[in-house]
């Protein structure tokens, strides 16, 4: 079983739609969680951290469910510019600053 | 403030050739990392460094060596390139301690024939 698993997609949604991605992780002792965004042929960039109580940043909402070991990302009012691959990232306990990356979920927002 | 830069952007090698990828950061970060990204595999950590003069193995270190002689630079070497090392290589850096955001360079695309 992969340490971090994501549905690769692609998710094709019209502009203005709401879309949600889930990600599951296998290490129950993982302590930190993030969503990174990666545009085609570009480097990954931090989108947002995921906190236990859930957190929101504009149109983006991230949630963590430790009991079920999954995190989610909700994007409201999708824009064309949201088209990208979204990487679920987990920091296991006791690994300094090493991160474990999922393979990503591709989102394509269309007119 | 350039952030993280990588040299070269693209390279073609023949099997058995050697090369060095250079990563530089101007953010005074303590930690630096080398990843490779392959289709369907996600980013995998090759080697990392928690400070000048120190390096450690990551998930897929075989066939690679690294050096961190200066705080701002992290070099990745391929001693004898193999087709399996065809990949996109990303360097990243981060502050030590509780700040865990990793800042990535633009990547180096390597093709080994």
C-alpha cells in the first residue's frame, strides 16, 4: 500500500463548479499535512497546510480526518486558472523535514 | 531574490556518462533536498541535507551522490548514468525547525539514452 494515495483523475469540471479531492495516508503517526499545487511542467508550490480543525483560504477548504486517515481539498467556484495537479503531502513523525508526496490529482476546469 | 534555481534546465546523456546538477538557494535555508518525479510515481526523495557539510540518503539514493560544501548550494551527481535515471529532478529547500514549507526549483529534465 502506498503511503499516500490519491485518485489521479482527471477531474473535468465546468467553470464555477465545486470540486473535492480526497487523499488517504497509511501512517497513523503522521503529524503534518499539506496540499501542493503543480502546474504542467512546473515545480510544486505550497497551496495550503491542513489543520486538525479544518481551514479555509478563500475558495479553498482543507479538512483532516485522523480517525479515517484522510485529508480533503474542496475548491468552490472553480476558475480556469485552477487547472493543475494537486499533490497531497504528508510529514511522518520523526523524519525531520522530510515529506511524502502523493502522485497527484489532475483538475481541468473548462468553459 | 531568485529563490531556488537549478542548472541545467535540460540535458541529454548517453548511458555511462556522468554529470552534476546544481541547485542554489538565496533564502538562507538550512535544509535542502533532491527529488525525482516520474509518471505515476510522485516525487521521491533522493538525498537531503540538514546543513552545510551534511548529507543523508532519502528513499531512492542508489546511483546518485550529493555534496553540500556551501550552505546555499546542493549538488547532485550521477556517476554513470542509466536509462532508469531519465526523469525530472527537482531541488527544494526549507527552513529548519517548525517551518516546513519546501520551496522548489524549476526542475531539470534529464534524458538518458
